[in-house]
């Protein structure tokens, strides 16, 4: 199940505290609505992250040497494409195979591979996903429409501030000869979290 | 709702052709609050641009390198100032609330949601 425990507290940076103070005060006065903020952010950040991760995945699908480097040292291989974290966190890439499916969760929203996936989706930050992904990963995936065969082993990985995971989804069948750019279009954010699969080519 | 704000009115918003780019969630939160307060008519986008530009100018005067790393820090300071000046909140409330969140966060084991009333209920959250 989860890779390890992490028991440190949830200290926020001074800047994060300022933002939370402002947001909670404005929310109490009815001046902002947290749900509306999330919608706005999603609108703005749609392009930010997941496309970076999709390019990493597409490169790994088309370049066996790159894939090898990616699985051996995720941070360095991802940095080759120009995506680096600000906090020195290590990136670990988890390869899905016909027999193993990886699912990434974090119990705190800060533990997410921003450089490759952008901001976490709302559901990733929500308590139901955080708690249930560990207890009942198949049930959670089913809610995303992802049902795996019983003989596929599901591995759940719990991210930390120091260690972020990216799932390398399986390359869909019928994509031989497709360009790296076209392949990247098949890579969804959810497929890199493990709540989905890469899209089938049209 | 009104049209999106004229982002071109701002000095050096870190964008690419597809829109603003955030490195951390708090940056997006600060950005989104600003847009929402603007949309609700609490200030004009020009007023906001003036506040933000003033923070950036002040940082430059302090000799800070003007990099994307610090951009949203200036943004946040400008947002606190304009919200205070417009009477949406007060500096004292912001300071008190920041301390409250700090205590709550430190009392929260990693993995549990940080709640302000955790302090009132005791650090074990029971």
C-alpha cells in the first residue's frame, strides 16, 4: 500500500499563512467564494501543468533511452525537458504495465508534482480522495470510470513534500508511428495521477 | 459576468500566450481572489495595477532582483494593501488570523485538513 509514513506537522510558510488569512476573512464576509476561486483557477491553469507532464510521457514512449533515464532518475530526466521544481523535491516516475497500475495520492495538497502537472485538481485536494485512495483504490478509480482487471496489482503511492510521483501510463495500442507531439495529446492529467488511462487515438 | 480583466494593463505578469502561470497554489489563490474582488466591483483593474506596480517599484528600490520567483509575493502584498484600503478587511484582522492559521497548521498532523477550530478543540483534534 502506501510507501511510508510521514508524521511531520503541517506547517505553512509565512506566505501561505498570509493567503489563508486573507482568503478566510474575505470568505467570512461573503466577498469571495472558495468554490468560485477554484473554478477560476482551473480555468486559468488548465494549460500550466499537465501539458508538461504529457510531453515527458510522450518522450518516454518514443525514446527508450529517455524512458530508462526517466525511471532511474525522474528529477534529472524531467529537467532535461526544462521542468524543474522550486523546492528541490525529488521526482519519482512510476511505470504502469499490463500487470501493475500505480495510483498517486497525497494527504496534503502541497504534495503534487507541480512542475509537470501544474496545480492539483480540486478532487485531489479533497478529503474523500485523500482518505479513500489508500483504503479503497479500486473503488476510487471506478468513480473515475477506471475499472481494472482483478489480476492487475494496484500500488498506491503517498507523496510527501520531498518526494513527488508521476505515473507513466501505458502507451495505448494502435499508436505505432504517431509523432511525439500527437502522442502527448493522448496523455491526460488523470492518466499521470493514476485515476485514468491514456486516451485511445481517434 | 464581466469580461476578464485586461491583463495587458499590468507591468510584467508572468504569462505565456495561453495565460498566467502559477508555480504554487497560493499564487493562484492570490490571483483568483484579486480577479473576483475586481469582478465584484471593489476596485478597478487600473487601481489594482497601480497597487501592484507600486509594490514592484518598491521592491526594485530595495534592490531586489525582479524575478518571477518573487512576483506573486509582491502581488500578495498589493492585494493585502488594496483590500485594507478599500475597507474589506483590516491589518489587525489579517495579523490575528495569520497567527491563528499558524497555530492550527502546527497542531495538525500531516495528512489531516488544517482547521482553524483545531486549536479550540485541542491539538489532538478529537
